[in-house]
C-alpha cells in the first residue's frame, strides 16, 4: 500500500490497484467482524466537517474511526461555527488541520474538497462536494458490486434517476469505466441526463453506454441497477424539480423482468424511487450496501493513517 497520509478528493486520486487493495482490506474486516479488528488508530483524531446534512456517511465514518480506536471531533451544522461569521473554507481547514490527523469533509460546493486539500497539512477525505463526486461512496459501491457479482468487469450496470446532479452516480460511473468490458445503461429524462463531460470520459476509456428514459425496458439485461434520488437541493427552481421528481419508482413489475444475478443498489436517502414492498426481496441489496460503509471506511482510514 502507498496510501500513507494521502488525500482522497476524487475517485481517480487512487489507482485501480489501490482501489482493489482497499476492497481486499475491507473484505478481511467484514469477514473478521468490525468489532474484532485491532485498534490500529489509537491516539488518532479524525475531524468530520459536515457543511451539508448526512446520516450514513457521517455516522459510518465516525463508527469506522471509533472501531479502529480513533477519536472524532467536528460539526454537523456550519451555522454553529465561524463560517456563520464569514470565515472562509480555507481558513476553517487550516484551523482544523491543527487539531486533527485527518479531515473528512462534506460541502455543497463542487471542488471544495480540492480547495481544502490545497491548504491542509493533514489528509483530506471527500465525503461529497456539491454535485461533483463522492469517492468513498464509490468504494463501498464497488465493494458491494464485487460482493454480489464476484467481479468488477464484464458487467452491464444501469444508472437511473438524477444523472445530472447525482454525485455518487458520477463517481461510480468513472470507476466502473476503468474496469474492463463494462457496459453502462444511462436511464434518465433529458432534463437530468448524464453530463456531456462524463460521456466523453466513457469514450476516452472505451466504455460502451446507451441512453434512454425507459426504466422497464432498460432493466431487463442488467447485472446491477444503481438508482439515484432526484437531488431537489441542486435544482435552480422548484418548478424544474417538480417536473421530474416522481419520474421513476422501481417496483415489482421491474423486478419481475430482471436476471437471476441482478441486484438493486441505492446510495440513499430514498424518497420514492423504490417501492418499500421490495425491501425484503433477495435482489434488493441497498441496506447491505449501506452497512458496507463501515468496513470500507475502516479500510480506508487504516490505509491512510495506520
């Protein structure tokens, strides 16, 4: 491993080999049981700076740090910090870097994690920057895909929902395009379709893709479907959001046409993209996917800080 003191601001900050190393460590942790892992991060402080709301990402990072013997400090409401007085992101990062050994940051502005990295003296881990990327979600998504399919290549992976603003989907698209012979099905209405720069990225990486708006038709040959909620907070107007807010709801008619190995993933929070009647279906894997955040983030923190 060569990740000691490295930052992760975008998924391509690490190589495929390094992704695979992290996934292997995460699998060992999960197999051993997160409560049974050696506390390799004793006397380590991990700061969690959440300028945007979070449940799974923040709590799984804090759980991962605590399971490894580290302590955490931070905030979940920027209004209760000096940011409310006009302090810049850069000054906040400089201050917190003096109090901690690593900083996990979620921020509403695209590129904010890279800005933080530019001034920080400790590793920065991007927990979501605007509509840009969410690289640690991608690593746990890769972990979940490999766990269910046994591989990360030669797959047909669908992405449905908000493909314009969905940062988790953006990062995962970039990652699976790096693995061999994957085909992407991009399913969204025109208003929230995949950005052109991502389509160019697929072309550069020789990754085949199709675009459509028909969820039922596109589902039939998939190994994985990755659903994204409509990102209300990213829209310029409420009218634009209202026009697409209920565009998809994956239900039993969709599940009925899927292959035997098909698995349904979702990064959460869920609004109405999945019928809750499917929550106990053997092909629904989104709750297990969320739980995988702890061993994966333990593996990442161990790799950077131990």
